[in-house]
């Protein structure tokens, strides 16, 4: 049976990306070697790095004064690396959920953290807006898409201090004005690649703001100056990331994927709002296009396990909500076809016809 992959991450990649990756595992570009066993210093891998850099810049309109680096350790390592590099005295964080909290916890090891805004008062069901950002912060940190709670910033905010964003779960899903950010980073295992690599897009002048002497691997300067080749980078995940960027360009780039993502999200949110058995958990204006959270409506809670079974019978995978929210979470990343969303919507409609 065809599977409909709504996993939150690692998550769906485009079929052709997986096919090309499978071919490259057997024979990389006719070299007679597997991509799993080439040297990261080979000219073949140089070409992969160059193409990834060129496509990333083109697709996200990244200005020339930014550098892209690929790192191991996931976004979680970047939580402390951001603070180790840039937190001298005090940094500002917006607390919009689990991932923000984890970033805050790590930052506190290096200096003072001012939580400039938080949506914790209503269980992270909205994005705080209109908050003041003190001008004396080393930087302001936001989580652009909250993978667990299903909220997302739909505008690039303005900040008087360098703005740093964790875009793990919405990178390249929508246009972003990169020039508003001093740094954008994330784990690549949602919209870009299999698990094993994180990306960071860093404005060059930030390297002059590194506040302390750091272990070589922790300093962003090391990775920028060595083009992510100071040590062995995650070769295979970077290769797959490059294939994903090729695929994204081939279908029309970020403008087109944004159009598709809005269309998919509208299909599912409209059904959630219309269907008497289900209820969305997030303020409408802050709903994520990537992670769509919903629960059984009041009075229907006990039907949740039966709905999970009905979904499973249709090949729907990965919609169990995070334990902190409960219910369901349908992650609709770039590579998820609209067809999969339609199958989920039909399943909800049939379920309502049976039970309402
Ligand atoms: N930030 C966000 C928004 C995430 O969704 C995740 C992982 N789901 C992380 C950070 C942590 O990423 P990693 O597992 O790569 O450390």
C-alpha cells in the first residue's frame, strides 16, 4: 500500500531525491565508487559542496555577505554554539515552545538571557507580537516554526539587534528576507536531508562579534574559513541536501513550494475547521504551514484511537501528536504531495460521516 508520510522529522523527501541518492550509493556519477566511500576532499565532493552552495543561495536569495556552513551535531548543538560564539553579556530569546526553551537553557550557560516575549501563558498556541526588543542585547533569538506546537511566524520580524533564527522546520518552505537575519540555522532533517547535518547561514560581520576564545570546532569562524571542511563533514547527508535543492529548483523554487504549501495547509485546516469531530489547537493567524496540529473536538475525545486506526488503514503514517499537545500532528513538509493531504482529509470526512 502507498504510504502517506506525515512524520515530523526525519521526514519525507522527494521520491526523485531518494532515487538519485540510492543510485549514488551504488555508483556515484559513474565514478565506480559509492558516495558513501568517497573522500570529502575529492573533486567529486567539492562539486557537490559548490552546487549546494550555489543552489541554496539562489533558492533563498541569500546575499553575498552571508556564508553557508554544514555542521554535525544537529540544531541542538547549535543551541549552545550560538550562545558560546555571540553571548557576551545578555541575549534576548522569544519563548515559543520546547525548542526555544532548550535554546534558552543552553544560552544561560554563557550569560544573561532576557525572555523578551513568551506564549507559554496559553500553552504556546500563538506567536507573540509587538514586543519591545531592548537595544543592548547581543542578539535576539527566535524559533521561526514550532514543530511541536504548530505555530509559525508568517513575517520576518525587525530587530534592532542581530536576529538569529532556528528555522529547522520551515527552511526553504517560504520566502524569507535573509537580510533581516544575522544568522539562520537548523537541523536539515525535515525539508532538506536525512538526519546527520545541520546548516547555518551566517552574515560575515558576525564573525567579528565572536565574544570568547572557543574550542576550534565550536567557533563558527573555523567552519566558515574552512568551507565546512575543517574536519570530515557529513558527506552523505550533504549530498542528499544538494539533491533536494536540485529538486526544489526543478519544480519552480521557493515561490512555487510556498504556493503548494499554502494550498496543502488550507486543505487540511479547512477540514479541521469544518469537521465537527476535530478542532485545531492554534490561533488561526499563527498556524504553521508545516506542522498542523489538531485534536478530537469536545465530547469526541475517546474516538482518537479509532481515528488513528482508520488513518493507518489508509497508509497514513506519523500523525500522532507530540505528547505535550496530544491528538494529531500532520507534518506537511515541502516534499509531501497534496495527494497525501487529500487522503487524510477524506479519512476525516468518512470518520465524521460514521460518527457525527
Ligand atoms: N529546533 C527545532 C525547531 C526542531 O524542530 C528540532 C528537532 N525536531 C530541533 C531544533 C532539534 O534538532 P536536532 O534534533 O537536529 O538537534
